[in-house]
């Protein structure tokens, strides 16, 4: 088993539990009742420290690199990010391969209620969207290659947005981008890392923005391989509004300092 199939398989236990919760009539999946800070607004505000908005990620482990940083609690990392210029946070919630947890989202929201939070996971089923709507997340990730059926992709996006959660639709190439736009995506994330091979091609990420310019109303995010100030500047020049940075911030165990260095031309 390879590529995205492994992630789909890994989510079956979670889906079974969500179905059990629904059938039990539990209130655990009731929609979050408070206002969520706007993810889009955070990425498009005029004042920021870097050349574009930075979505700083809490990421303990990855399948391609193994353990990145397991010694810090999510609240500590979130506080460091907030103090050093993060415009939003991405939080891994996938358990098997990334050692994520859905509880990270309310934990961060409790200590930083104004920080927009992106739930980063492998979401392809309406129950996963329902679970996200029950959390304080401002946005969730939808991956075109995980849900290549445009009708399904649109339905998941509309379900999230109807509940007040913005959808970030991830693409890898022009074919994915066409599907994302056909589905009505307004926030598009271009991942330089192919999730099947884990190969990172930053130039391909930049080239896509140069050749298929962001359309009016679209917000574009560059993801993976953004480890230096020069990477942020190149992404901004190509037309991106934001960059998502994870491993480069977490790997030394000083995420706040790494973010500060990234935004001030130092190595992250």
C-alpha cells in the first residue's frame, strides 16, 4: 500500500468511531457555538512581518522524516508562534502517521482565541467535516487527489463553509488546480511535496503560480520546502499570499526562534 491509500485506510477507525457517536445520539459532535477568527482575513491583512503571511505548523512527526520534535506541548509552541509573528496556525490531527490529535485544536484555541487554526488532516468524508465543525478550527484541509470527484469535493467544501469553517483546497499541479477551481475553491494551497513519493519540488510550486496566476478572490498558499526568508520572498513574487511552514520551524526544538529567524532573513 502506498501513496494516499495508506492514509485513507488509517482513517477507517476514526470514521467508525464517528459513526458510533452519531448513532448514539451523543452531543459530542454538536457544532462549535462561538465565533471563529477568519482564516482568509489573517492571510490577506496588510500588516505583517514577512513578505507574505505565515501559517506556522505544529508538527511532531512526519512519515518522511520520522520524529521532528516530540518534547514540546502544543500550547507552548502556539505561544511561541504567536509571539514571533505567525498569522495563523496549522495543526496536524492525523494520529497514525503524524501523531496528531483533535484535542490540540481546542487546547490552542483556549489559550489563543484570536489565532485562526487550520485542521490539517486527510479529510474525505462528511463525518470528518462534522467533527471539524464541532471544534474551534477556522479552516480545514481538503486534498484534490484524496477526493478527485469534483462533486464530492464541492459537497465537502460547502458543508464546511455552511458551518463557518473555511476550506483550504490542496493541489499539486495544473490538473488538480482545474478540479479545485471547478469545485468552487477560494483558498488554494499548492503543496510542493508529492504525498505519494514525498519528493519536494519548490520550483514546480512557484511555476504553477507563475503560469496559472491566482484569480480574483482566490487566496494562494505555498506549502512544503519553505525554510528560508528567500523562499518566502520567491513565493510572494510568484503570486502567493501565504506560506505554510512546519518542519523547518519545529526541527530544532525552538519554534518561536526559528520563526523569528525565518521572518528576518535568518535560517529557520
